């Protein structure tokens, strides 16, 4: 149930611009030569009892959505 919720949150985060440049820096609505990768390609979402990266806010705002970017 927890994993399904996180997968849904990850999908919602990327629904408007699902394609990226491979470095997760440039996001676009359509696949292109500059953004050939879909957000789900090469990504595995799994759970751990302990937070292995407590400073990582991977479900927070995308860097390019922040003011000034």
C-alpha cells in the first residue's frame, strides 16, 4: 500500500512533463532528441524500513519548477 502510494505520487509529479534529458534536469511534455527518457524508464521504486537518504527530497518540487530556473 505504501509503495503504491509513492508510485502514484511520483506519477503525479511528472504527469505534465514526463520526458527528461537523462540527468533529470530538463523536463518536457513530448519526447525529443534533447529529452528522450520517460520518467519511469530505468527507475525502480522500493521501500526500506529506514530512510537511507534522509536529506533527499525526491518527491519534492522539481528543480526546474523552482523560481529562477
